[in-house]
C-alpha cells in the first residue's frame, strides 16, 4: 500500500469517526492530555491543511 493510499484510508476512518459529533460534545476530554475534542479537531484540520499545501 502506498503512502497516499494509507493516508486516504486514515482520513476516511477519521471522518467516519467524527461524522456524528454534535457541538455539545466539543468540550469533551480526549486521550490527548490537555486537549478537548474541539482543540484536537482544529489541530487535525491544521495538519491536513499543511499536508495539502505540501
């Protein structure tokens, strides 16, 4: 499997995992110490923007 295919599968899994997220859930804790769900999703969005630009 190529790196592009792996990234595509990872993104599809991630999007499926958060597709049903409600706004009231954004303040919930995550396994990442000190990050709530909203902060983690914003970080993910920033990281994907950087990959896109790259």
